[in-house]
C-alpha cells in the first residue's frame, strides 16, 4: 500500500539565499557563514526556530519569513502524509488540520547535526549534515491500514459520495494510528548528507536542490529504510 520513494523540496530551499557583500560578511562568505546558513535553514524549516545570526546573514530575512517557511513545510509534509502515504483521495479540512498538527509534533523531534563547512576550489561551499531519521510511520502496518479501510465502509461504497464519505472516515482512523504511535517514536541509523551551496552570477549562494531534497527524504523515514 505504501511506498514513498521521493519527497518534495523542503520549503524555501531555493528562495532563501546568502548575499556576498563586504559589509555583510567582512570580505565575503566564510565557511562559518555556510554552517550558520545550513543550520538556520534546517531549524527554520523543521523546528520553526531561528537565531539572530541566521537572520542577519540572509538578505531580507524576517521572522515572518521563517514562520512562513516552517508552515509551508508542514503543509507540504501533511499533503505527502495524507495523499502519498495513507493514500487518502478526499482529504477534508478537518483531516488536513489534524495532519498538520501531527506533523508539527513529529517535526519537533527532528534530530540533526551540522558539521564543519569547507570551501571548494570552484568557490562553492560544502557542509556535512548528519540526520537521525525519525522512525514512527513505519510502526503503522499495512494490516493496520487495511483494518481502518474495513472500518470506514470502503468495501460497501459504490457511489462517489459513498466513497468520499468512507475516505473521510478512513483518513481520520489512519491519523489515529499515527497519534497512537507517537510515544514509540525512535530514530534510525544516522545518515550523512553533504549540502552544497553554489553562487549565481550575482553572488547569491543557494542550496543545491538534490542535497536538501535528500535531507527532506531522510528526516522522516516513511518506509523504515533506516530503522535499526
């Protein structure tokens, strides 16, 4: 039933950037700046937190921007949870809101370490990030979801209206399963991911999409790939 092989790009990964200016960085972006940026981006996207150091480093960044980045990431993750993992066809407003609340709880358990940044000969920066994958969704079995489908009345649903009604029941039952699993949340095997920051023609540094996508895929281990 479930096989999440990809995830969407984490919120704000491309939009948030560093500006190389002498006034902002005392002669250019440094390895330390790259580390602050990477940790700041991850903190904003997953935890909704920030430091003054990060806000000062990123051009035009505000606390409202950080909150928007975090809320967007929650919204996208909730969509993935409902539509891709639980395969809900007709998510209701109530279901979507509850999914967001559960994702917020899961995100609050995000565990990662940002290592030392280094500058390449091409002028890029590379920062090593160690992510401890969150193991909780893999605690929900296919049998659990099949039982939820049975309870929802899917088998008897014939018309589109009946299917939609059954879907509404099933989705909430699936979220019940996730909430019940939260106290058993653990972490899988640490994954080391290299995040690269590349400058554009105007001197703005952005995270390379493939790296931040990998972080997003690993942060919540939907399929239990990294479970011990």
